[in-house]
């Protein structure tokens, strides 16, 4: 699986927020866009998706911005990629048990935990 631009930008933006949020103060979208060289409009779309998924909190007002919804060490790469890219199942039987009669003995099912 190759991660799209949306996935890469989302990862970079979340890492930027993790590094620049200090003492619970929100990070401005414009600052993240500038530091990461990402279009502000595109980053708004990505942040909207991440907010709806519960990975980002928004703070309204003049000093508003974005904060991670929980400590960075509690956010997993798989979670971010799933939100931005969709499910990362490499074999159909992981999500659809009727897809394969050999699902109980299939070594490929073990790949599910890798992504």
C-alpha cells in the first residue's frame, strides 16, 4: 500500500502539532501549513477529517487553533492512516469472514496487525 498525499500531509501535520503545542495552547493551521509547506485550504480539509474522527480538537476564537485530542504517544499510525486513507486490510477475509473458507488457517490474515 502506498500512502497518498493526503495521508502524508496528515501525518506531517499531526506531528507538527505534537511538536509545537505547548502548555495546552492550540496551534494555528496557518503556522502548520507554512512550516510543512502545505496549502492551507487542503490542510483545512484534512484537519476537518481528523477532527470528525476524534484525533484533533478545535479551539475557537482569536487565540484558537488545533490540539491533539490525546497525548501523541496514544495516537497510532494505523489509526491516522485508516482515517485518511481508508481500511488497511490486505486480505478480504479480515473484514468479511465469508470471503474465504481457509480463513482460520490462513497465514495472510496475520498481516492485518501490520498496518
